């Protein structure tokens, strides 16, 4: 009697995928080396991006500011905009922007994650999430710093959302 999977029409119980196991081990080794060499500056790119956006855009805030956050994720709220309207306007910066917490455009309700990070009733509606990785460059962050404030200002000029923006 053979107990196990369906490999070779049930004639043997299974074979470990040795190539994948070795590959995973090598990937872990390279990741550890990458982190140990200090080349991982994702948090500093995120912090630089957030600092500039907060200085350049009135009514901008960091969701969950002061809490422990992932170093690669920037979740920002902008008074006076609908986050879904941002995506078509960001152009080449789209690679950083997930928008509306990755929700499809048809979703208009509250989202638990967004609500937890920004408890105001419309936090999800006006929040954008930017994700960074080790392959992002400082030049891409510079481009996002250039584009995002312009897009937010443009949307505020045409947006039906009329909230007072506190300077």
C-alpha cells in the first residue's frame, strides 16, 4: 500500500520539488545579503516622499502616522479629492500608486483597512496608497514628488467634493 499523492498514477507517494527548495534557499540567502549590506533604503525613500508631499499639499495627512508601519507603504489622505480620480492623471508615476487600497473602481463603500488607518467617515474615499520596493530609484521618487502635488491641486480645482482645506 502506498500513501501519498497522485504522482505517477498513484504508484508512489510523492517527490519533493528539490529544484524549488534549492531556489528558495538561494533567494533567501540573496535577500539576507542584500539587507545586511544596507542597500535597502526603502523607508528613507518613503519618508522623503511623505515629507515633501505633506509640505507641498495643504490638507494632506499620513494615515496611521506615528504607528508602526511597513517601510515600503505610504498611505496618504488628501482633503477635497476622490482618490479614484487620481489614477488616470498620474501618468508614469502610476507604478508607485495603488490607489483606493487596491480596490476596483466599482467599489464605493468603506474598506476596513482604510477605515482603521483613517477613521474619518470618508477616509477610504480620499486615501491613496503608494508602494515602493527595492527596485525603485530616487529618480522615481523625485518624479512622484513632482507629479502628485500637481495632480491633487488639479483635482481640487475640478472636484465636486467641496471640503474646507485647512492650511
